[in-house]
C-alpha cells in the first residue's frame, strides 16, 4: 500500500491510496507460459480483497515487451521520468502505469 503524492496525482481524487506492485519478472525460460498473467491476476484479487481501487507499477521505458504486457493486462501509462534523468545521470527512464482494480470473482 502506498500514498505517494507523485503517483496519487494521476488517480481520481477519491483514491487516497493504491496498491504498488514492485514489479513482475519472469525468467526468460518460463516466459510465454502465462506465469506473469497468473501473478497479475493474483495482484488484482488481492487489490480487491484489501479494498484498493488502483494498482500502480513502474516499468523501464525501453522494455517494450513488459510495456506491451502491462497494456494487455489493463494498465495505462500516466507518466514517465524526465528526459534529463537518462541524459545527465545515465539512469534508465521509467514509465508509471496504473490500473483500476476490477472484481473478477
């Protein structure tokens, strides 16, 4: 659970907090076996069970496979790190994606 104002600003004003998914990673040898989908559905179920209306996660901007998967899973991009972060500091830029929790059971 988190209440980071930098993320809350992208959610409706009625959402006082959200469930932050630190990240979903699957070993390359296990990809395309729907493991990430099962983990995501578990996150959705926990979000609903715990009473959170939104989920948020950050992905690297240049990780097109992850971004495509998050889009397929119902997340939408709401912001990205500033351009100077990668050019001046040398860090990879991230995008913030959020999803409205949906009761699926």
